[in-house]
C-alpha cells in the first residue's frame, strides 16, 4: 500500500487529516456558542485549512474564543502547508528528514529540486514569523484606539495570521468594512496579503539578492513581481472606473475611501478574501473582473491559490507568440521550455472545466443565478473567501443545502492543492511505449 502513496497522494491525505481533526475540534462544546452541524464544522475547517475564508457561521458571534483560536491555528497550518508544518516539527524534535519526506516537501513547496530544502523550510518559518509578528504589532497598535489592549492584541494577531496566509477570516462581523478609509489597516493587511501571495521562493531570492548572495534575479521572480504589480494596478484602476458612480458603493465615499477601497478590492481577490466593500452591491462588471482576479490568484509556492500569476503570464505570452508565428515563448529574453508552456495551458483548462461544471451543478442544486454561483465557486477554487453573501454577514454558501456546502468544500480543497496535483494523485500515469502516426486536423 505504501508504494502507492506518491507525494501528491501523501499531501492529500495530510490535508484531509488536518481537516478531520479541525472539524472534530470545532464540533466540541467549548468551540461554539451554540451547537454546530457536522457539515458546517467540515466547511469551516476546510475553509481555514485551505486558507479560503468563506464562512457559514459568523466567526466572532458563533464561535467562542477557543473556537476562534482553533480556526487561527488551522489557518496557520494550512498556510504553511501540511508537509512544511510536519518538517518544522521534525526539526524541532531533532528528527532527520529522509528522501521520502524531501520528495513530498518538493511537491508541497513547488520548488525545482531537492537541494537545500530543509534550509529553505527554516527560512519559510522565519519569514512567516517575522511578517506575522510585524503585522500583529502594527494592527494591535491601531486597534488599541478602539478596544482595550488585550482585545486589541488578540484582534491584531488573528488578522495578521489570517492576512499573511491569505485566509480572509475576520473577527469583525462586517469583515473590514468599518475600516475602509483607515490607512493603517488597509496598508498593513494588503501588504501582508501581497508578501504572503508572491511566494516564499521569491522572498528568499530577493533577500539573497539584497545580501549579495546572488547577483541576478531569476526569470521566475521577475515574472511574479511584474505580473503582481500589473494585476494590482490594472485591477485598482478598473474597479475605481466601474464603481465610482455606483450609489450603493462608491458614490458617497470620500476620494481617500474610493482610492483605498479600489486598491484593497484589487489586492484581496488575489486569494485573500478580506473585504472593505459590500460585494452584493457591486456592479456586474466589477464582479466579473473580481472573478478573473480570483481565478488567477497568487504565485507558486505561496500561501494563496488560483491558477497562479506565472501561469497567467505564460499563457498570455505564449498566445502572443503563436499569433506572431514565433516558435518559442520568450520572457525577459529567456526561452520558456515547451513542457512548462503545455503545463500552463493544461492547468488553465482543468481549472476552467472544474469551475464551469461546479457552477452549473450549484445552479441546479441551489436554484441560484449563474453570476452568484460562479462567484462563489471561483472564490472557493481560488481559495479567496469573497462572496456576494447570504443577505447578512455570512457567505452565500451559508444558505446552501448540506450537499451544496460539501461541494464548495471540495472546491476549496481542490483549489488549495491544485487541480494538477489532484489529477496526478487520482489518475494512474504510464509511460508511452510507442507513438502513433500523425493525423491532420483542420482548425481555425
């Protein structure tokens, strides 16, 4: 049996185990104000472990402090990843990391080789703790203006962990809508989201470049940074343009609130899920743009989901190359291997097929509109957490049937692991022993 547990299957089993333990803990009497159903517990645990942020219960009202801490720990475990967390624990107790564990770590961290994996894992933990501590300190100082110190520190720590891990869980029933014009909250939360979303590989390389340990930034890092900046700026401008005259969102805002809200609404769909705006009041064009941003998501090796920024960039460049009749896909004067380009196209197609089919099933099952269903499904798949809502403070999934909630949970799980990882785990792969002759097909 053990030989069948390839790295992809091991990762799946690890995440399932954490979700199962989290669900059991959330069902305990000390975790909730009132009892919670098994389906709602599974949904909440999945949302936390898959760092999504969709909620079927009001986190500050329906969960006790113990339940909220459990959710925060699940977010931390899910953000770091099952194997990274297991490796860190092994290192702390002095256990050696074998080849099998290193292969699983390579799959989990999205790195190219096994060299320096343990050292890289230590760096991941260091970056996580530094960023979360800094974010918690700044947020706590801000929240002290509104709350007593113990409560402010608790809110600061929770929101810092949630933001860096791109989770979107909040201890305020209206999420961050009350702080839409607050410069500190907007900038600290969005910065944590961006740092957590660009990936540990990029952070590590930038640090080594700053320390002069490397003398050239890789194509991967340059592509991630360029694409991230492009998406944030383009999203901000378009959201401002779409919403500036909307009487239900921007019309009565000050210029500062409009600019901050546009910027935050462009950053958050990149798998974070915090909101300073009511998405149920947004125009259709803004919702559609948000769906695109959620679908693209964060960068490889990060705490976020989606098809990833590098995949989006490679697809665009490869399409431009085909149109211009160029043989190679070239980025920053470097040729991208055809295997990488093919994998990028495969990932996008698998993700599109998954989101479309899941949306159609939800429409039929829950009797809702396509926009609402697709927004919820894409938010789940991109591990974002934004939602058009149930008419109150919860996500749209809160009014779904138990089957609908489980389907959205599956979408979150698929998005966190990645459709390709899931496919590799479920489908047996075999080497081709021969090739068939070519056949011509007319296209276009």
